[in-house]
């Protein structure tokens, strides 16, 4: 499997702000949506919902049209993003188990060692069950939000976590939620809805931006919108799992309550991105700040919402938990005014494993680690780069085991990889069939054999995540 040692740094760490300024190191803001589909953003062809702030960001930056999340669910996807290791050898490959080791390099650790002030706001959700201080253990100087991914399902939680300690909010969650055994799901309708967590998280992120500092900063803003509250019952607004304070401009639409809630979630997400952009403008640091926006996986059909209602996956097949394009290809935007050419498109195939070396390259900081990505920085700046047909591997240990690999125009997908007998390996030509409508495996047995071998070699053996064992027999 494609793996390189990330040695892109050219300037050693020095604490002096003057040296930082001379090096041209940018502030870095990484905004991650939760379950936002390729077709939910206007700049990526979405027409059902309006996302003016994200569209503005795309118009001023580079739109990545063939960019892949680390996984098809949140925990492993975030692990790939933070560590630069693809999901076949990441320490977290599913939502139910796995942890980042104390000595594992993350983007936050890398930047903190180079003098960056690092802050994580929103949903951590890497590993289960995590400790309250996991974000700071993994390199963030400060954290506010959720640590446990299942806790992040509730948009009116009784508490949020600040730097390893619980802070009580004004919400009261029904007793049924509190008596559910650890690790299991229950019914979680809030009987008192006072503090809407996404608003609090955005406020805290803006306070982080406003803090005076002598060096650059790294803000990781990981929203839990538009994810669903999978444990919610009907609320007074009848949006079920799509929890919002109200339906906003969608109150009078002839839609089911959950769809009004989803539309309002996307509107609020876009609004909050706009708040971040406005803050950077107000502080006069927009042209000193590299912004990356993406989603942790494809769109969901949960909480009463149906992904097809707003065509959330656009032209792509599948959704969250699928390894077809709709489950893993995500809307992604990069902006750095004056450094990245605005209004451009990058169609090179790329993925979450590329962000650690890319950020290291852009910030000229040390990144001495084995990773599975490459720096996208030259391509983002418009420099001619010959695209290599490196493989992109995915696995999902649930639902019978699923795995996939893309290399060049070819995409191999196998479902039921852990069952006996295993499912067949499907093959799609994404150049002519980006919607994956025609399985051409029977016509190209040589390609199937080659990509099946890539899938096998890409999976590092794991007792927790045993993908492909049955298929290999």
C-alpha cells in the first residue's frame, strides 16, 4: 500500500513570533461538518438547499471535487484526518472501539510542537469510550464540546466538556436516557431545551479566534451538524432526531418535520461558517489564515430524515455506511487568500490522509511520521503536478464487513467480506460511470484480481477490526 515518510519541513521550530512571521506560517482553521453530503452544498451542484457562505468560500478558494473522507462513519474518519494513516492501518477503524496512542502523531501535536496555539471545538468522537481529556492528550491546548461521539448525538445535552471537565448546561434530558446501560442506545428526548450546543460551540470558537497571541493558531471546529440524534423521540417541534431550536424559514414548508429540521441544520451550519469568516475579516487576519472545510462522511438517513429528500448525495450512489461514492466522497474547500488561487477546482483524487502532510507543507513544520498521504500543497497553489494512480483504501468492519479501493479510474467494492461465503468484488469505471451504476467485474477479471490484492495488502491485521479474513480463505 502507498505509504511515505512525511518529511516536508524546511524550518525548525523557534518560539519567536518574528521568526514565525518571517516563515509565513498561516493560521489554520479546519471546519468539519458531520454527515454533510456532496449534494448538500450549492458549490458542489446542490440546488435544494442554499449555502451562501460555503459557496462564497468556494468562490474564493479551491474546490476539491474528488476528495474522500477517511471512512464512511465518523470515528475512523476523524482518526485518518488527524493522523494521516488510512483506515486499513489506523488505530481507530470503527465507531465502537480503538484509541489513539499517547505517542501517535496528530496534526495538533505537530503544530503545537511548532509553536501553534491549538484549539478543538465541537465533536471529538475518536475512539470509544474516550476519556474526557482525550483532545488535549492528542495535542490540543484547549477543548470545548463533546468527547464521546454518542453524547454528541444530543444537541441539548446536560453538559459539555471544557478541558477535561464537565460543564453543566441548562438542559434536562429525560430519565430514560440516564438509565440506559453504557454503550447502548435509548430514548433521549430533552424535556427542557435551553442551551443549543452548536451555538455554544461556535461562540467558543469565535472567542478562541479573538484571543490575543504572539504566534499562529490552529482551530479545529468539528460541528455535530447535520448529524441526527439517533436516540430522540418526537419533540414539540416534531423534528424527531433533527434537533433545532425552531424550523426558521422552513416552518411553513409542506415538508415532514424531520426534513424541516434537516434544512434548518444545514442553514445554521452555513451561517456558522459565515460567522467564522466574518470574524476573520473583522480581526483582519483573513489573508493570514488557511481555511479547510470538509465533511466526515456522506449523508445520513437517520432521525426521520431521508438522504434522497434533498438529493444529499447528488449524482453519487450510496450514503453514510456505504463504500460507494456517496458514502465517502465529500464536499471539500480550501482557501488562503493570496496564496491559493480563488475560484479554481482541483480534480485530482485525494483523501483525509493527505491533510497532515499538506498542512505540514503549508506551515513549513516538521512532520516526521509514516503516513499514507501526500502533500496537496503544490497542487492547491496551482503548480503543475503529475497525478499518480496511488490507491485509496477503505474498510468498514460493521454490517458483514465492507471494503473498497480506488486506483486511477477503477473502483473495487466488496460487501459481506466477513461472511461465508464472502460477497463478490464489484468493479466500476468511475471515468465513464461516476454514479457506479454498472458493475463491469466480469469484463475485467485482471483488474479485479489486482485491486483485490491491493485490498488485502492494505489491511493491517487487527483482532478488533478483522476485515477480509473469510474472503482470504
